[in-house]
């Protein structure tokens, strides 16, 4: 009987070692889910328009949309207060960045960051955590 219990113990140890090695050697895959909130925000941000680009910062969703007149517009939505939306119709794309001019405020966004200028001074800067 001792031989059976030693053999069972050895088999169990080998099985656990194999499982552990498999877990360590298997690459981790991280899926980036498209949340229903983001899809709903995109539908709300670009009604009757085509979404061109979307960005997410820690505090905002930003969408660049193309209207039926082929002009771009900028839509910014605050995450904590989705009713707080900014819609800017004067948008240009240059050197990989979108710039939206709203009076004396410029919203500039690219794959790396959102920078908001007022009267030429930076008033807010946020890194982009996701872009499409």
C-alpha cells in the first residue's frame, strides 16, 4: 500500500507542476471590450453622422464625426456627467492631431493626449487611454 500512496502522491505533484508550467508559459491575452456605454455615447455623439475617430481619457469620451456635409465636428462628453457635452463645428486635422476651435478655447486631441487651451494657455491636459 505504501507504494500506491507514494505513486499517487508523485502523480499529483507532477500534475500540479504541469498545470503550473502551462499557466506560466501561456501568454496572457487581454481583451479590450467595447463597452455598451461607449457605443451608446458614440451613437449620441454622432447622430446622423459618421464617427471618424474616437478617444477616451480618464474623464472624457471624445468623438470626431463627419456630417452629411462632409465637414468634421468634435464632440466631447464628460464621463461623470454625460449631459455635459461640448459640440464644436470648427475642426481641422493636421499632423496627426484634431484641433477644434470654440471661441477662445481650442481642444486638441491625438492618440496620446487631449490638451485644452484657453487664450493660448493650457488649462487641462489628459492622456488618451484608448483610441480608434
